[in-house]
């Protein structure tokens, strides 16, 4: 087998792998639990949300304040800066049952919430 044939085969394999990963990601997003969350005046609304266990979660966060905020959760292993007056999508892997705290890193003492997984 020539080098160009091997390169062509490797390229086709890589493309197929990329397509299957993208399809798996789309399937996961379709099966995910979607949670709507807003942020205003250094508070999350609602302050507590729930989701089923062992299911991917998509948090749609709307920052209604003029200033940026940083959604963070050490237990969920996510963090995302959300500009003032904008929306963000935060993808969370499927979790075991439990309570997972989140907060705005810029206002950690007042802006707190929790995701309860059942």
C-alpha cells in the first residue's frame, strides 16, 4: 500500500470517527433534561432546580443584569462567564442522585443555588 493510499484511508477513518462523535453528541443533547435559569440582582431564579439522575442536563442561563457573572459549580465541574444581558448554554454530564451547589463566582456569598438530582 502506497503512502497516499494510507493517507487517504486515514483521512476517511478520521472523518467517519468525527461524524460518529458528532452524532452521539446530538443524540445526547436531544435526550438531555433542559433547565431554564435566570440571574438578576445577584440571585438565581429559581434558586433550586431538579433533574433526573443519569441523564445529561442542559442549563439555559439568562443573565438579566448589566454586568457579567460567572456560573460555577465545583461539584458539577463546570464554569462559564456570561456577559451582562446575554444568554448561555451550560452542558452538564449525567449525574448520580445528590445535591450539587452552584454560584456566581463574582458574588459567591449572595448568588447561590442548587441542582437536585433524583
